[in-house]
């Protein structure tokens, strides 16, 4: 009986889809609850107490990204932040590596007749910087280039600094989706981005809260996003709607423990590399030739469709995913793998994303289960 329970114990290796809230985050949210129920826009003392929690988180994020707190727009998550950054762009350059919350915006812009440039992608999963200039010649002044820092499916780190140089030469502003980057990789390249999207739930914070962070240029001019939602003057009118001060307090606590989060991932690179080494004969690693975040492995197993292997692993109690969580259940091939490797590879990826809590024994279990599944024993 005990053996059976151990064998089916759930093993969560889908930390890129979302992360379990950290105990300190849950404690901060509980502590905030008696104060944070009030409307942070109310001028009375109850409102001011809620407001303080909102402003504390804003300041923490501003310090982390070396920005002015005024230029942090709190949103309902990463999707909203990306939409807010780009939905009214006069023109946009991006690649098929971007998250659907960027790609769908680009498609909408194109439908509305705005110029959109699709950037070339290398087989290792990076935007090809050399091909950017040629594709962007037709973009009007004030257009944006969108490039994420860490890819959600492969963990590949994009050459943000080089892209920023090209964008600057072309007079384009740079938007960076850093949702998968905080707590995972060096954030220094974000200094080159005019706007940055982040989401709390990818760094052990709560769902439904994130931010669009705006950076002043050398002349001190800050990009002015056009609101997607219409309403009151919360978040300076850029994102109207009453803020959820409890969730925002949780976001603040997640930011406070960010260095711990990153430290916790140090051993994870070894585990991830060990997983890949053990499976060399059976699987190919997507993005292996590029710099990658330490915790992600996107593997393709010969003869297996990604969604089938995900289902087989789920029966063994192992939670992983094929493609991004937002496309899960759609059976659509991965646009990221398609852009890198073509249509055949697009249906075969399985993403293992590890976290602070992942142990060597977990990886041993995955290797053992995969060995059995893919060899058909
Ligand atoms: C790279 C990237 N951008 C944006 C998002 C969307 O963030 P949210 O789930 O907070 O809307 C995600 C979530 O999967 C993501 O991985």
C-alpha cells in the first residue's frame, strides 16, 4: 500500500506554467487581508492602509529594475502587461518565439493594417540579430520591437543587448517580456528595454498580478502606453480598475525573496543537465546550442508526440507540459518549436521545468519512468 502511494505521488515539473506560492508569500497575503480589503484609491485611513501595500510592492519592483516607482504600472498579470505595452503600437517587430500575449497582439495589429515585421529565428531558438534590420525597414517612427528575455517553452535566453542596439539604430523602442526571467537569469540586459512585463505567479507569488515597467530614455522621456481598458485613474489611468491589494502584497513578498529563489535554482542547473545527459540516447534537447535558463529542458523523443508523452507521464504522477500552459489542451503544435525547427518538431516537444524544491531523487524518478515509457518496456 505504502509502495503504491509513493509510486503515484505527484511530482510537479511544470514551474514555467506556474509556481507554488512560497510560504512567505502566503503569510504576507494573510497578514495583508485585514488591511487590504479597503479601496486603495480611497483617501480615508482604511484606503491609505491598503494603498501603502500597493506602493510598497511598486517600490520594490522599481528598485529591482532600477526604475522610478511612478513608472511601474501594476496589472492583472503578464498577458495584460504585454497587451498594454503593444496593443496600440504604430508598427511592431517580433518573432514567433514570443508568448501568445504578444503574438496575438501583433496579429491584431496586422489585421488593423499596421505594419508588422516577423523576425528570423535560428534553429537554436534565438532571434537572428543579423536579419532584424532588413525586416524592419518599413516600420514607421515610434514602432516597437518585442523580444522576451527567457523563452517560456525552451528557456533560451534572447540576445537582448544586441537586439537593443539594432532597435536603437532603427529608431524602434524595445519591449521585453521578462515574465520567465525574474529569479532565473541575470537581469542586467533589461537596462536596455524601454518597457518590461513581469508576472508574480512565475516567481512564487499569486496569480492575477503583474506589471508593465517603463524606462525613461537618455533624454528622460518615458514611453506612454495607451490604456487597453477604459475607466478610472488607478495606475495613472494606464490600467484602470481597483487594485487587488492582497495579491499585490503577495507580489511584494515574492519580490522580497527573489534572491532566495535564484539561489534555490543554483543546484537545479546540475539536475537539469543530469536529466539531459541521462536521456542523450533517447531525446533531443530543443535550444541546446543557445544560452538557456538553468531550470528548463524541452525534449523531443523519437516516435512520440509531445502531448501523448505528457499524458503518459501524468498517469505516472509526473506533471510536465507540451508547449506553453496557455496552449495546453488545444493539441496545437508549438509555434516556438515550429519557428526553430519546422513543423515536424513542433508536435514533439515535452517541457520539463524544474524549481527550487526539485530534488535529485525526483530527477532519478523521471529518468527511470521515461526509460520505461520510451523504450516500451
Ligand atoms: C513568457 C510569458 N509571457 C507572458 C505570460 C502571461 O503571463 P500571465 O499568465 O500572468 O498572464 C506567460 C505565462 O505563461 C509567459 O510565460
